[in-house]
C-alpha cells in the first residue's frame, strides 16, 4: 500500500514538473519567491487595520501567529524528524526533473510554503465577512498556486504540499477560534466587520 502511494506521489510530481515553458517557469518562480509578496502583505495589513480598527490589535498578531506556527512546526519539527529528501535531492529522481530554480534545503516533508500560504488564506477566509467572498476565493487560489509551484519546480512531492496545506489550515483554525473567543470580551462595544463564526 505504501509503495503504491509513493509511486502515485512520484507520478503526480513528474506530471506537474514535466510541462515547462519559459513563461510558466517565470510565473512559478514568482509565486514561489516569498520576498516578492512583502508589498502585498503590507497592503493587507493596512486594509485589515482599517477594517477591524481596534480589533486589528488582536487580529493581526493572531494572523502572524498562525503563519509563524505553521512555519516553525513544518521547518523545525517535521522536516528534521521525518528527514524525507526533497525530490530534487533524491538521486533516483533528480536527473529526470526540470530544476529551473535550484533545489533549496535537503528535506521536504512537509512544505513550509504550503503551510504558510494556507495559514494566511484560511485564517482570513474564516474571519472576513461574507461580502468579501471574492477576496476569500482569491486568497485560497493564491495559496493553491503557491503550493503547486513547489511541485512544478521539483522542490516538493504532492504529499509534502498536501500535508503543509493541512497544517497551515489547522493553525489558522486554532488562531481564528482564539480571535472569535477573545475579541468580544476585550472590545464588547466594537462593531467589527467580522460576522462569521468559526465552527
């Protein structure tokens, strides 16, 4: 059973990695680079501060905590514990991969990119009001493309990405629950835009 799952993992990876064009290479590298998103993160902080006003003093740290937990758990705990080689470091696979952006660290389980992206997307997806449905969809699509880029670039297996997305979603859910619990107690008279309960 495990061998069949590993074979499926490799097959899906090769499928994502084999369809290369120069334009797609550039886009996948762009989505995979963390630093290029800093201006977008800054705009997001400004918008959330405006929307949530005083409650942003709680919301923004919890958003940061959800991403930080996803990053620390994935990179400091899972990767050294499982010590699963990235595809691009696996001698049985690396020669067949198109590696257009280097390889990164030695171990790949689980994907920190996927964990961080889904921590941010799910946290805001749970807490933004329903009238921002389009924004929620865009955030999830962004997280999905960031995650796919890691397979396309040969840095992670699909199972690395799926596990990272699950971890990020769980840390986001926990921090969103904390916000829903604490915000009404700290600012009971505030009228925030968040009307969606996290279940």
